[in-house]
């Protein structure tokens, strides 16, 4: 299966678990906090930007699957 298909299936499953679109923002904030705590000085602005972009694209595709 393609990555896109897998991500869409993941989005559909998350909806069935009760995940709402607004929940992606809370998860993103928690993920960034956890990465910052774990990586310490290695959590640079560049690393943060990459994670924000990656999770943003993933969340966008997951949410699109529920429409």
C-alpha cells in the first residue's frame, strides 16, 4: 500500500476512535514539547520547523480522509 493510502486509513481509524480535527493541534503541541524535553539542545529551530512541517502534512492528509 502507498504511504498516502496508509495515512488516509490512519485518519479514518482515528476518527472512529473519537479524534476530532481540533485534537490534532493539541497532539502537535504535546509532540513538540516531548521532543524539546527529550532532545534538549539538539532541538534547534531547524529541527522544530521540520517536525512542524512533517506533522502538519501528516495531519492534513489524515483529516482530509474524514471528509
